[in-house]
């Protein structure tokens, strides 16, 4: 567990930094303030006595201090020559807030998985909003959902210009549906079988204390494990690209809601029709020309080419890895959630006003 009571008053928190080290804290709360704080872990810290400076910075802080306040206090009390290896003031803040039960870890939640389910593309983006809001409100367990498509589609980012991203003649020629999602980032060209897209809906307590940049690899650690099982060594290339030594294989985007829920979703290329993509997306040729890339096919089919596996085999490995790692159970979309998503399509995601919010 990420937090537990020890000896009736002692609190304990742990946090494993993505790609870094384990940070552990034991503390008490007296009169609403942190007391008898002891930080430990398998991290590296220079000079040695900086550990005492960190403990001193935490001592006496209000128990309701925000993650940002805790990190700032630690940073302000560190000597100028201090070097932290494998952790950071923000990681310390997350650990402290886990001890106080204000931040959560993966194992604090019952996870659910929704297998690939074909939906109209507008329903997919609407479902993202529905499920993220429900998780934030405590009406649904944190959930991983895989997408499947009924029609060829382009999904543009929340802040992208429609006319700058999509060629209307190309979209009409290939029967492509264009929708706008709620998260930022770039345009995605998707057909049945050409990409792997998933969404994770989590409470923001899971990423408490993490910056946006830190939250991306943290939420996709299971994906990196899945890809490694498939023979692919992948990593996050800041801010939101998933890359290998052969180039980019996917991109992520996020949206945080006032309800306390959060959406994190990723699209990875499997076997995209490059010629069709270039006719539909205005930005395709420019993106494919960066860094001297000359083969569109090489750029847009990395998972098929690098694994030699079917898309279904890759998704199964991802689902199995997530299940084993977090104890997830199979679930589905309820009738009530479908009805909520349909209403959001009618009122928002299926309207010209939303699609053209950035002309």
C-alpha cells in the first residue's frame, strides 16, 4: 500500500520514480503539522548531509500543504551544491502526500479494462469525457479502454486549426470522418487495423505532485514493459512522444477535469496507408520530411515492421501486461454511459460549432 499507519501514529509512504529510484518517508502528524520526518530510499544524494536538510525542510510543514508547497520547501532548504540522482523535490512531495493519504498509488485502486469496442469516432471522443468525469466523481473505477473504429477518421487536437490540418477534398474522397477531441496535441489518422489507441481514466490523486512531463512516462510504464516483451526498447521523448531507436512510434495527450478525473490517451502507428494519410492531412508531407525522413511507409508502420506481429497480438500483450501489473479486471461500457456519450455527441462533439471552434 502507498500509505499505512504504523505504531498507531507513524505514517508511511512510498513512491517509485518512473525510470528512477524508490523514495520512502516515515512521519507523524502532530497538531496538524509534519513531525519526526525520516526520508529514505535507494536514490543517490550528494552531499550526504543533504538528507538531513531535506528532513528539516519537511519538519513542521502543514499536513495539508500542497505538493507544490512541499517541493518548494525542500528545494529552498537544499544546499546550492546538492545533486539528486533518481529522484527530485517533486518526488519527495508525492511520497509525503501518499503517506498522508492525499496521493494514491496504482495498487490503491481496482482497475478495469475495456477491450477494443467499435464506436463511431465522435462517440469515442465523447466517451473519453464521460468516463474521465465518472472516475473523477467516484462513479467508476479507474479504467483502461482500447478504441476500435467503424469508419476512417481524423481526430484533431482541441486547439488545432481545422483548415490547417485537414484537406477537405482528401477527406471526402476517402470517406474520412473528422472530429475534434478534448485534449491537445496533433492530428491522428485512423482506420480499422492501422493504429492502436487506448485511453486511461484515472483520479488525479494518482499523479499528485507530478509535473505534466513526469506524468506521461509514469502513466505509461506498463506500455514500455509491454513493448519490451515484444522486443521493442521504447522511451518517452519529451513531452509526449513514444520513441525507439528507429524513430517515433506514438504520441500521447492528456486532459484534467475539475471533477478530479484525468484522461491520458495514446495512439501508436501499426500499419497506416501513408499515401491516403498524405492526401487527408495537410501537415503530413512536412511531418514526414523532418530529420531527412524519405520513406513515409517507414515512418507510419513501426509496430508492424518492428514486431512482425498482428495488431491483435500486440493489444493482447498490452492487456495481459496491464492486468498482471495492476490486477485489472475485464469490464464494459454501461447503457447509462452510452446514453451520456450519445448526448455529448448531440450537444457538443457532433456539432459544427465544436468541430470549427478553431477554424
